[in-house]
C-alpha cells in the first residue's frame, strides 16, 4: 500500500539533494495499520552513492563479533537523531501504535 494523497499523515520529511551519510527519510502515521512509519529513501544522488561506496567494515556496537558497513551505520545514527522527536511525538499521539522502519537500497541498509 502507498500513502497516496494522505499528506496530512506525514509529520516529518527530509529529502536532501545532497549530503553524505544522511539519506532522505520521512515519518508518517498509518492509522489503518496502527503504525508509525519511518521510511528511508534509497540512493538517488551522488552524495548517496558516496555513502554506498564507503564500505569499510566496522564493529557493530552491542553485537560482539558482528561488523557493519561504516557509512550506513553513520547514516542510521543520523536518521535516528533527526527523526527521534517526530517518532516520539507520533507515538505519544497514537497510543498503542507500533513502529515500522523500512527502506529501499541504501534506505534498506540504513533501516
């Protein structure tokens, strides 16, 4: 399903034309599914491609022995920092709703 014309359900949208390690993203409420959605955009510009290319493996904090893509970890941290207040606000306004974090390409890795 798509949000379609439900623009009023989007509480935050950040769709930059450039900016390494911060893919576009949005926070929306899907009342029909009783979830708050954090959607993260895939690679669409040169800055995103640079994020994709910085593929050094680094330890994944909290998961001993696991490694992750360095730039995607940095992107995930940036998205969390930018969306935390909007997510908290949407969840407070919609008691009992769950959270869906989704993305495509770079956004999928970041999610």
